[in-house]
C-alpha cells in the first residue's frame, strides 16, 4: 500500500493520532521513576504491542516512545550515550507496528531546562540537542516530528527550527495549556495566540495542544476554537487527556470514558480541528471509540 505524504493526506481528510504512551507502559509494569525510553531497547516487544494496539484501534498517526529521549532527558538516567540508538530503535518499533497504513510521528518533548539567562542551557546548545534527536528519529524512519507538551514558545521555536534542518519531514507542534483567570495559557504564561504565532513563524506545519491538566472536556472545546482562530491557514491538532486527573489512594485516575471522548471528537471536527488524538489517560479503547466517531462524521458529511 502506498502511504501518501502526511500533509497531502491531511489536506483531504481529518486524521486520528494515538493516545497515551506513559499510561500504557505503566499498565505493563514500568516502575514509576524509571526511564520510559529505555524500554525501547530492553522491553521492545511491550512498546511495539502498545503501538500495535493503537494502530489496530484505527489511529492514523503512531507516536514514538521518545518524549524524554533527548540527551538532556536521557542524562537524568545516565543514558545520554544511547540517545541515537534509543531514538532510532523507537522509530523502527513504531514503524513496524504502523505498517503501511499509518504514519509515524517522532516524539520530541521539552528538555525541562530553562534557557539562559534564566537557566543553564544556551539557545545554541538547545538547538543542537533537538537536532540530534530529530536526526536519530529520522534515521529510524519517522514520517513527521511531534514536538509536544511545550510551555515556552522560545523553546518551541528552537525545537521547530532545529527539526526543520531535516528536509521533507513535517512538524507537528503542540503546547500544554492550562487555565489562568479564565484564559488559556502555557506554564510560562504565553497566551494561545502568542504561543501559536511563534510556532507558525518558526515553521510548524501543524499546531495545537496536547495534555493540559485541569482542563475539562468543555475547556478543550473552547481551547480548540481559540487554536483554530490563532492558527489561520495552518492545520490544528488537539490531543486531550481523558478528562482532568483525580488522585485516589495514591493512584491517578482519568474520568472521561471512551464515549465522552468520542462525543468530543465530533465537536472538535466541527470546530475546524484536523487531527484529534489523546494524551494522558487515553487508552486504545478511547481511541477506538474516537475512530468510530470520526468514521461516522465522515459518512454523515458524505450523505
Ligand atoms: Zn498528557
């Protein structure tokens, strides 16, 4: 089967990204505090089976298990020497599970370090770190980069420009928004339009939001409307959590059911969102319900 370029496919139909990796890894026994990305090497069949479950659920976009896979993230576990191997391997696992029917997004997360003069890391160092991770992901065969859960538009812009040095791989750029005084802002205080403008100017091909603690289902819908306004011609992606997390007996629970998220899909598409998916707490069951809702939506529009 021929797999079109991701952006060409997106210009003719909305697409479904996948759901939470961390939640699924923990369900398979990943101890908390350990390095998720190391599992690409020493628990690769578990990682691949998670990708496969999302692909089987109907997801078009399978995201690699590399959120903390930069040298900075890996150095917290003494694994920075394995950066290339981990990212390449992660991309191959996702590629194999996706087959020819789905696309693979190489996941790049924030480093967690502030940029100088506020923090220790310079913009130039940060750019190199992102470029190296993106190159490793590309060598494993990704179709796109998914730069996720960013808070600082400056770090986002550096990551986008670094990934852009690799030609022909589209960039999906998403921030985590919270709410402050009734407005959506990132952790660093950037508004939706500030954050999105910066990502679009830096060269992102798709922009939007993922994660976002304390956002309700209704909040995600309102946020989606703001994102579509801010993005202009650039396609928008929204990957909500399975509702707002609740901690019970020391364990985090997400209350939104597959049906809740399926109902949200239709409303997000109506709002002009072009890629929907899930973040924390979303399981293959959620994604399957969302996939069905997406199919129904497409059918209703054709009739
Ligand atoms: Zn999340």
